[in-house]
C-alpha cells in the first residue's frame, strides 16, 4: 500500500485511552442539524443517540441481518430515523445526499471483495467535504483472545484496514484523525457472555461442543465475583471526502 500522510496504523498500543464510543464521537465531529447515514446499525442504540443526544436532523440506519432489521422496525418511534435493509456496497440514495456516514464495527463485516465498492458508494453519497467515521475492533488483547475462538477475524479486520488505505490512495478520502480507545465490557457470568456473542442472529456460529468448552474456559479465567471485566481495543479513522 502506498504511503499515507498522516500515517495510518492498524494498532498503536501506546495510544489507547479508556472511554466509550459516544465520547469519541463527541470529541471528533458534530452531526447537529445534519443528514446522517449509519451503515450496519445493529440493535440501533447508537442510532438513537445520534438523534437524541447529538441532534442529527435525519438518520438513515441500515442493517443486513433480517432478524435484527425486523426488531428495529418494531422499536418505539424514533424521530427522524428511517430503518432500511441493505449493505454498504449498494446504497439507495442519490449522490451527495449525506453530511456524515458512520460505520460502527461494520466495515469488516462487508464481504472482502465488496469493501472497495462499499467505500466508493460512501464517497458517492457523501457531500464534498463530508465525513466518514469508521470504528473497528482491534485484533489485540485479552478480549480478542476469547473472541478469536468464536470467530477469528484477523483477516477480515486487516482487509478492512487495507481497504481504507486504498480509498485514501485513490483520493476518495483524506485521513483527518486516527484515535485508539478501550471501552469497558463487564459480563456477570458465562450465560450473559454467550447470549451476547454466541447466540447471535447475524452470523451462523456452528461451534461444536469441544470448541464451546474451550471458549467457556477462556472466559471463566477472567471471571471474578463481580463478573468478567475487559477493556476492548478499538480504532477510529475519521476520513473527509475529497
């Protein structure tokens, strides 16, 4: 990959601060009064915050998991939010329609062969000078050592990082900021952890009994009377559309 200025790093262990995603958003950019696209909204908890806390005028929130999308449609009415089924590689909006685009831990879920197309679509629907906020989990640390037993994402996370670099090299975007943060996750017991990360609708896990035993043992090594506490590493890349 060609050199990038300022340089991007897939991980920087010395740069982490302990904070939550919402604090990072607050520090990096404003959405007040703007049109926002969230690609891969999951259970829509950040979608809600984009409107109620940060004051976005309009949010379109997409999701590829049909089960989760149906749940989102059944949520109590959120002002100025449209839930839509679909992926980042095909965005059903006109050119230069959005001021901000967010991807919260979703770029690495785009099929690798479609990542470049997805970033091209994001460039198309962003206004000139608009901002793309990409938050990705970093393949590092104690929590990752458990999660890789469930679904080893080393290759797809590296592919997502490389796709961002290519989009910059193609002069679709310019890197504005890169931030590393650790968010706290506390799980009272094995059942709560399994419900959150194993019994999911967006991915078919197909874990056999022996693998489940290994995952549970890895989790329970961190279990205390107060639950299992992890600090989960993330990287945020803030890119400006050229």
